[in-house]
C-alpha cells in the first residue's frame, strides 16, 4: 500500500503568507507594514503591497461573521469552525478556488471608500456572469465566479463613494458552495473549471513537494526546518511582470516585497543545486537594470526600480560560489555575460566611488552597505569602510578567474593586480594592528565601533594574513550570543534589541562570516555559528532579523534570505554529517 503524500509543513499565516509559486498575491492577515487585520485578505503585490479583498467566514444562520481557526499547509488553507469549514487552494498563480460546507463566506472590498483615484469599484459583469472588483491601487481586476451554491446578497454594486462592497456566499440545498477568484488585467473568457477542488489541492501539494525535493533533497530530522524554508522561497516567487524581468523570489510577500541588490545573491545560492535556472535568474535580475555607470539599483519590484542607493559588491563572492554550486557549469556565453556585468559593477566602485587620489572606495550612506543604521556610520555617513574593500577584493579575484576562463590573460592580470592593490591599501590604511577602523571620505577622521560590520573583512578568508584572521575571529566570538551573531555588541551602549542593524541577528552577516571563517581555517567557530543560527530558525522561524538575546523574530516574519541562509547552512551540515564532500 502506498503511503499518502505528505501535505507539507503546517504554518501560521500570521507569520508566513499563504501563496504559490509565480503568484503576485497571497492570503494573509498582514495588510500593511506591521499591520494585522482580524480577517484574512487577498493581498496583491502589483504596484506595491495592497490588501484588496477581505475574506470573512459567515454563520449560515445569521449571515454574521463567525469565529474560526485558520490552518495552513503549502497546498491548502482552511478556516475551521464548529459548524463547518472553508478550504482554499491555488489552481494557478492568478486563480484560487474556495469551497465551503456549513459556513458561508463574505468576499468584500478591503477599501471602504472609492474616489476617482483610489479604492475598489464593484459590479456584476453580465458578459462573464461574475462579480468583479476593480482596484485602483493594483490596477488589476478580481473576478469572483460562483461554481456552486448561491449568492445570499451583494452590497455596493456600481456604488460610488463610501460603503461596503462585496458579496456573501451561502450553501445550496446539499450544504456546500464553491467559487473561483481570479486576478486579471482587463478581460478574459468566462471562468471554466479545469478540475475538481480535490484535484487542484493535490496538484498544488505536489508542486510544492517537487520543489522541496529539488531544493532540499538532503533534509532529515536533523534539519527540521528545511521544508518550511523551502516553502518560504517557493511561495514568495513571482512570475515575470512589469519591471520584474525574470521569475523572482521577493524578499517577502509581506511588506518587504522587493528584490534588493544583495539579498538576491543568497536566494540564488540556496536554489542553485536543485533549481539552477531559477538560481541564475535570481543572480541576474538586478543586473537587468544596471545603469550606464555600471551601478546596480538599490531594489526592483513590480512597478519601481530605485537608484537612490546601491548595495555592497557581494556579487563577486556570490558568483564564484554560485558557479561551484550549479550542477552544470555555465557555458562560455553565460560566463562572458557575467564577466561583463561584474566588470561594469566593479568599475563603478573604482571610478564613481573613489575620491581623487584615494586607493579605497567609499559608501555614501549606511544604506549602501546594506547595514543601514549600523553604528559604523554614526560619526559620518560618507565613509571608507573595511567591509567594502574586502568585498571588492573578492570581486576582483572573481573577475580574474572569469577572465582566465575566457582566455583574457591580460585582463586577468590587471584584475589580480588591482585586487592586491586594494587589499594592500585596506591593510595599510584601515588595520590598526588590532582591528579595522572606518574613515571619513572627506575629513580623513578614523574611528572604530562596536558593530559587527567592522569585522566583515573576515570574508577575505584565505586571502587574509593568519594573524589578522585570528584577531577578527576573536572579536567575532564576542558578538556570539546563544542565538547567533549580534550585529552590535550586546555590551555596547548603542545596542538595541529591535535596533535593525544595531543588535539583532541577521542571516546575510551570518552566512558571509561563517563562510569567511571556514576559508580562514576557523572551522570550530564557523560550526558554532552555523549551529546556533540553524537552531534559531528551527525555533523562531524565518524573520527578517531576530532579537540577539531572546531569539524572538522581528520585523517581517517571512523573509526569504533568512530561509535561504538556513538552507545553505543546513545543507552543509547535512553533507558534513553524512561524510559527503
């Protein structure tokens, strides 16, 4: 007898939205930054994050809202009450099916007010025999087609101004009802059912199971959060639309619904062995918006590309690791494309971000570093920092390796020479003999801080002189709490438990430092950091960051680079435990 396939991990929709691979909307009570509604909403991420429809379980006798508990697994979302249940499953990235038994459902516009420029218009479309909500905020339509059961009543059809808008579903004589809800642009043929609800839910479950098997085939009881980490990545992936030129893993389908130009590297690395094409798309997406100076954008999302800041040049480090993790090495044309994009990105730092006569580049703001408010930037904002130089050295080494593979020996020599020059300047100008300091680009003033950012040159790994690697490792130990690496020393007067980069544990810093320590020969410390971060995620989920002293998840609670960081470290742990190499 064949065992029934696993339904996948259960999770709380208060932490992780219910969605599917490719969809631009999810089902969640999180309707804005740090804002939780009483009811679940259809929340779209086209033109920003917008709660469009409110989904309200109804008592069939009174037609009033009734209490239910919400259960979620990757293929099925359910409202369960004493009198019955409602189930929801994705039929496709833009269509969900809902069915109910013993409970009614209200589908209502989240916005109460319709103006000439905002809100949601509601009407019955006689051509499709369906009810349609048209959202100013998303620029899309949401069509509700009744497949069985009946509409008990509607409110606000064709109405302008303020008021409720929506419909209420009630059971037919057999006690059940079913609807389809589609997100569409302007028009499409009337909805036609492709399969029974149970078949749709089973297909959704299989789709996720296939993804998890590809991305984390090594998972076991020793890596208990791997399947949920895979779900966070799978469910946050959107199809190419608007300015998103490729299938993209958003940082979240909560309010951090963008691709930032360093976050994407960690998602690419986690996906590489099992979903190589998707991984390559993640790495390449910001480069699709590289500007004339060679700079990458700060972020990309559906309708917006921001260039007001950049992000640190971690891409050389990521490119080398990505090439080693892909199951099939990139072809010559792909290598040439990567080389050209990385060269332009590197030249940006060497030209636009070096003051006249300066050997080292600078950030213009903490946001450029990705560590927005780290205490390194307290004295000044336009700053020469050791982490930036270290990342650039790694990127120059990657360019040299790519040039060599592409039979460009002169360019390989030039990149290698520049890497040595930048590293020499880093050690000569910013290393005191005990620690790295930062320097004001205009003033020349130097200072040190209690930020973990000052210790990031450990990413140089094997390129560091042994005594410097050991000194950095000792300083890094001081940041290690039971839950991982605090981004500000907990003993610092500037430490804040929810201080963004002034205390909390973050995945990217963890992954970068763990990798650098290993390459510098500090395996025991790297093992400890990995174990603590994995335990943190297994207990507290995949939040944007975590309280370094309690482990509590902070800010956005479904962050993909956190899930990716867990998968990277868990995979390495699984292979090491099994003796794989």
